[in-house]
C-alpha cells in the first residue's frame, strides 16, 4: 500500500512539470516572434530594437515597442560578410541551424546507450543470464519447478520397480491429505532416499510421485548448490526450502545427492573453508527445522550411498531408504512393454525371449536396446522390428560394433573359431549352465576377435560351489580348445583367465569353499555394490603362510577345472572339429545351428574329473 502512494506522488510531480513546460512554450509562442535576419537588420537600423542577446547560432532580443503584439524576437545569425552583400539587394534572407536538437541529443545519447549495453551484457554473462540483477540473485535457488501439467509422468510410466512404487504410494496419500494422514499420531518421513545403480529410474520415479500427487515438483541437482562465491550453496538451500514451504504441498527432489552430501572431513584441506561442508550443514539444519505436516516432502537420489555423511542418513532426516534395483525377468518384461508402445513389432515376437537375453540390464539399458533395434530395422528398410534386430542390438551394446573390415590372417581366424567353440561346447556339455544363444567370429569393439553369448534360463541370486566351478570351466573352454588342437596357448584367453581367476579367488578367500583353509572369510568386499565396478578388497589381515595356501588353492581350482574342460573337449573332439569348420564357413552359429551339429551333449555327467 505504501508503494502505491509513492507511485501516485511521482505521477503528480511529472504532471506538474509537464504543465509548467507546456505553459512556458505557450508563453514564448505568444510573446516572441521568429523573424528573418534581414528584418532584424532593418529593425536594428531603424532603432526599433531595445536589447540584443547574441548566441553562437541565434540572436534573441526585445523590441523597443511591441510589434504586432510581440515584445521579443528570435532570429538565426548569418555571417557578417554575407549579410553585408545581401543587404545591398532586396532579397529577404535568414540563417538555418544545421545542428538541430535531435542530432545533438543523439550525439550524447547513443554513446551512453552503447556503453550501458556493454555493461548489461557483461553483468548478464556474470550473472548466469539473469540480467542486471544476476549478481544480486546468486543465492537464489536454481531448482526447476514443474507443476502437475508439466510433469506428465505417472506410475503407469514406471515399470519393473513395484516394491519401490508401493513404498512411495503412502507419500502420495500424505501429499493429497496432509492433515488427515496423521490422525493416529504418525508422521511422515522427512526425507526419502532413492538408492540404486545408474539408469534404474530413480529420477523418473520421483517425478511420477509428483505427477500422481498433483503437486509442484522442485527438481535440482546436488552439484548446482555450489558456486564460485562463498556461502551461495547455503543460501540456495534456504531459498529452496522457503519456496517449497510457500507452495506446499510440494516435493523437493535433489538428484545426485552424493555431490552435496559426501561425508565431511574426507579430503578437506586442514584449516581451510570447505564450501561444500557449509552447504551440507545448511541442508542438515533445514531437515531438522521443517515440519513434515506442512506438506513438504524431500526426495533424493544417489547411486553411491556408501559415501554419504552419516549425519544425513540418521533417523529424523532421511528416515527411509528405498532401493531401486535392476529389474528381474518379470520387471524387464514390464519395462519392455512400456518402451515398445511406439514400436511396430513383428507378430508372435515373445518379450520373454528378449528379457532372457538382457539379464543385468537397467531400465535405461532396455530403453536404449529398443531404440537400437528399431534403428537396425529401419536401416534394413523393414516394416516391423523382429527378434533378429533385438539380438543384433544386444550384441552391439554388449560387444560393440562389428569390424568386418578388420583383416585377420587365416591361422588366427582358425584359432579364434576353435576358441569360441571351446566355450560353446563346454557350456553345452555341463548341466545347469546357461544356454548358448550365439557364437560368432566376427570381430567387434576394440579387441574382441569373437564372442559367445549365453542366455540365462532364469534369474539367479545364489550360486553353489559346483555352479561356480562350471562357470570357470566355460571360461577355460576356449583356452583348453587351443591347447588341445594347436598344442599351444595364445593371448586371446587373457580376459577369460582374469575372470576365472577372480571367481576362483572369491571361492577360496571370501566364500570359504576350500577344505584345507576351512570355513573362514579372509577377504571382505568393500561396500561398493551399486556402481557395478570390479570388487576391491581391503588390506590383508592374514599371515604369509595363509597367503601361500590361498594361492595354492586358487591354482588348484583353476587347474582342476581346466583339466575338466580338456576332458570334455577330448571326448567330443569330432564335434569340436565339425562345429569349428562350420563356424569358419558361416562366421556365426545360432542356438538352432549348434543343436543341429552338436546334438544333446548333456546325456552323461561330464563334470567329474577322473582321478588318476
């Protein structure tokens, strides 16, 4: 109200100034006459002029007696020499001012506008595109606000995470009815942390909660809080929570929380001022200070929960952690149904077959798979997307692009063919091992000269000692085939050997599967399960004698399994030669072609290694 009164006063002042200016112009027009310079000369010689004011361009003055009701005059000066010449004639002459008020104004205003424009451009760049006030608004939250119509994501768009959706359903009920939900005295969690590997749909799930509840959704990344100015991160945290309180009920979503909530004191400079720690402290303070009954819910997502500050995860802050894991076989089918809505599929294509080939794929991986399959079908000018397109897309994602132009000499090509068939035949001979889906000697990616794809029959969460040994045997099959046929070993089995050694060491050191070492776990895996990296181990906590015994046990496991693979391939040498020759001829063999050549190799138990 006070501001409106001030604006009205300014209007009055402007109006008064305008009236005075107009009155002055009117008075001048009534009392001052513009006359030619020649008339001024005649009036001057006749003594009709009382007073003269000479300017640089004009001459002003007053008449001795009013002329036609005018008491003053104004004329434009003319050069004296030219005036003398013109006075000798009867020509009426006057002067003209070339430098008008408009050009004078432009000469002053344009340079000023130019420098003001440069200044505003510099301020806009420094202020992150926020105009003149950009530097003054560095402490404002950069959260993107989505209203219900902008979100357009519901639980129907999120598949394969039924358990997580069930956990978040009560959040939606609370946002729709904050007052009634606490009728029994219960309170909602202040914060819900979504944890899971990358690409599993954590951000999509958070947006779906906002879409289902129909409330404003404040989305920001953890890295956007920290800027070059000290204290900006803490100011943005305060501003974000204040905006959400004003718009309650609302959802605050902080993605990549590990960029902001990393454990304090790790890697900090002694005596320094860590801006990230100040921002984290402000977030902890806001979590302690706001009341969930106001209708504000904090959702966060991370794929590295093990590095978060313990104070952030304690009860009363992030009370609940919801795991958004990679989908199982049923979940993969549900996700494929969502992404295949816009794809023209071939009739009779079973989604279960695609799900069986994509064990370990996340939701983002499945979305990429569907897109790659559609692109492959479009490239070959097909009307529908078939199973072969999905198979090629999986090979492209897992193994890389085909390198048909890579020239391999015949001897190396033959070694690769026997190597890959060694993997396939050992897998086909061992009961309970994943089915071989495809074998190829077409180079792919950076260094793969061939590959063997196995299709799991079901999702597995536990493995026995026998199954681990069979898995090592399949890895050793290629190396065993090279030794059997060519009586030498090549570098092509380097990756197989590394993976087999890692499994054997885990059996001995972590799973307690060696009789001599006993039921003891000598090496514990670091809490590193969400980022998909190779497990790393903590420092050794056993003696040198135990380390030697472990090395011997690992070597014995690998040797026993290698001998088992050699025994299988020796017993089926004719099938190995036949399938290798066919692979050299066709370059690729699918499951049906392998069955046609090899038949059923699991009629007898070939796992037992004969004792000498």
